[in-house]
C-alpha cells in the first residue's frame, strides 16, 4: 500500500502533468532538487554530476556488502530543502520490501523551519523507485538468502535524489575486528609511505 503522505515533486521549470508520477528508477527520474544543473533539450555532456548528501558510515563495518544498486526516491518539497541543506541521517535507516514496493524506513530528514504547516514527518517512510523486476529479486534475496538491504549513500545526481542500496549480510564480531585491523594496517602503511616521501 502506497504511503498516502508521499507526493511527487515535478522538475523545476515544468508544469505538473495530471496523473504523471515523479519519475522512474534505473535511468529515469526521481525527485529533482530546485536549481539543479541541467542542459536545455534534455541532453547532457558526460556523466551527471554527483553530490553526496548523507553516508551510512557503519554500513560496511556492520555488513559484508556483496553488491549495490541505485534507486530513485519520492520526496516532499520540504524534504528536498532538508536534503540540499545536508540535514539528513541514514544511521538508523533500512530498506524494506512491502507488497511489491520498496521503502526507505527510519531515515531522518530534519524538519524544515520555513515549511510551516506543510512541514514533513522527519521519520516517515519514503517510497523508492525501482523496476518491478528489481524489487522482486531483492525480496527473494532477503527471504531466501537472509540478506539485508542497507542504505549506503543518499546523493543528488544531475539534480535528482538517489539512494545507493547495499545488499549484504551482517558481520560477526570477529569479522568486524578483522575489518578494523585491516583498516588500521592500511592507515599505518599510508603514513609510513608519506614519511618516506618527505
């Protein structure tokens, strides 16, 4: 069942078409931020610029990520403003598959002071835009293989809000210790190399 509070925000410079969704996933549009760069005629030179807004720093520490994929996300106008201001946290967030739809749950989009009566619920669940086939495969992966869908990064890509989803399995304690040890070793090697180059 779709979230009744969610609505699509049309791209800036275009009038909303009746009955038209905000966008599609996998190469199509999600919610676009106001003032985002774009080229007239819909053509762009090279890859779309990416601005990372929020990162789940514990994702790779707590999970062994086997693959990642990109999803669009449906946001309210006040949520886009919070996103552009960098007032978003993914630390307690996760991705859920429910009745054939994908949702971002637990992400904190801070309230926007100037939104007054139209402000949003900071912790409401938000619909993700993926192809039906992708959603079906993710659901099977979670149910049959015991994997977890982890929000990795939230970013603006060519002005459109995107979420990087990691598919992974929770690490055991000794796996986490090994990851920390490898990270510390890499840091020491980098420092040693820097000192030798002086």
